[in-house]
C-alpha cells in the first residue's frame, strides 16, 4: 500500500495545489473552496461553519467524501482537529496551508509545526521541523530569507550559509538566527539539542 501523505487547506490561498494531487485532502472552512477548484473533490471536510454561507456549505458537502461537523464551542480550533484526523491515517507527511491577518492563528500554526511535525505553507512562507543532528537545507526558488526558531532552548551550528556560527544557543522565539540567506544551492544546520523550526520567507 502506498504511504499516505495528507494536505490540509484551511484558507483561501495562492499556493499552487496541483503538486499535491496524490495527497489525501482535508478541507477546513474556506480552504475547501480552493481544494474543490484544484481537484473537484475533497476526502474530508472539517468545519464549524462559522465562515461559510449556506450555499457554499451545500456545494462543499456535495464534493466531499466525508464531512466532519464541528461545534463552534470546542477545545481545539478547526485546523488542529483536521491535523488530529490526519494523524489517524499514520501519514508520512502532513502539509498544512493556512494564512490570514490574525497573529494568534499564526502562532497556533507555529505550535502545530512543533507539536505535530507538520509542514506549514502559505503565500509567503514554507516552514518545517528540523531533525536532530545534521540537516542539509536546500535553497528554494522564490524564497530569499532562511530563519531558525526554537520554542525551548536549543543549540545549533550553521554552515555554508551567509551567516555561519558554531554552538549558537536559541532561547524561546529568539531572533538571533533569522533573515539568513543562501550563498549556494544548499547549506547545513546541525541541531545539537532541542527542537528547531526552519522558516523560508519571501
């Protein structure tokens, strides 16, 4: 059986969804509309219906294999419930696409990267959790900056990038390893301790 990969779309986006055509697709609220536009079908819909009109919900439901109706009063936001549903499939990869102007929601997505090891993508960002030990990081087209964040203290060594450093200590959300840049096709980040998120920005 082919390993499962999951795509979760939580909002309208300009991200090209076509490369994810063979992923299991979960739509959250208005993200369902972009999934339908790209693929004409959704495997699972997770929503509390707080941002959809009745006709939009009916349309989404008609394109969904399964619909999970969620209460608007709950312990987890819709995106996290979608991640929890994805984890039941024991996937090898979860890609979460979400964006918007709310800073609290952006912080929640950072937490999801740490907690669930999801790949986070929006129109301007690509972020993922680095593995312990040596990581080769690859320059991505259209992204200029490369930043590193830790929620808890972590120690890293950076080589083959514009800014290089040995045994750098990152404390919670410190900004001393952000806005780095690639000088060649690849660089290296050695995670000596702790958990570290790599963030590509345009």
